C-alpha cells in the first residue's frame, strides 16, 4: 500500500504519477483500482487509458452508500482513530508524512485483519506464513491438545498449562501502536 500527501486537491496527472510510483515499488500492477468519481478519475479519459495500458480495471464505490467499499472505509476509519491520539497535529508536510508512514507500517506489519482471515496485509502480500497459523501457547493446564481454539485452528506449542510472559513494544516509539508478543517463561 502506498500513500501520498498533497498541498491541495491533486489533479489527474498527480494521481497517476503517485499510482505509477506505488506500482513500481510493489513490482506489479493491481487487477483493480477502486476510487470515487472525482474529476481525477471520471470521466477523465487519461485515467481510463492509463489503467487500460497497465491491464487495470477501474472500479467505483457507490456514491453516498455506506459500505460500498467497506474495507477501504474501515482502513480510513482506523487511520483516523490512530492519528487522533496525536497530542500535537503536525503542520509540516515532512512531519505528517512521518506519522502516516509509521501508522501505515504498523497497520500492514502488525495488525491482523478479519477480512484477511486474521493475517496482516504484509503476510498476505509477501506470501508469508501467518502468525495465527503458528503453534499457540495454551495457558490452561490439562486442556486437551487437540481441542478447538479460535479460528483458524492451530496446534498447541509445548504442553498445556505452560507459563508465559507478555511483552509489549511500541512501533516507532509511539504508545499508540503496540506490538504484543508472548514468550514461554523460563
């Protein structure tokens, strides 16, 4: 996922340049690009031809209909909530870019998503084994090893009833973006 910041509403050329950079960084073009019907996208023939040359099918969310692009709307809500914890709102472009980069990196690397079956976007995008499929720690003593757990089902690491410690770190030094891990206690 990429993002760009603009001093004012971007024109069609600025949007296409940003998308081209994101595609170059990703190494491949998406099958679809979902947007609204802003003048940068529709009825802009330049955008349509740009998409066509790259084999991208432009798609549009239903205007004014909540949920028509639910995953994107959920991401935007999460971004707003995470950034609302700022005690000082950065006014310089470089400062807001730093905040957006940190929250986007945390979101993609450490935050599991129901829509992705509990995977993080990076696990899905880079085809990594998802953390929720790795053997799990089971704190309940005597719990049957083959007993079902939350989905997706995962094996128990070690024996049920083992003690473990909780470790909390914070991405980019911000307490707003926690990274929580469990370690078997010695």
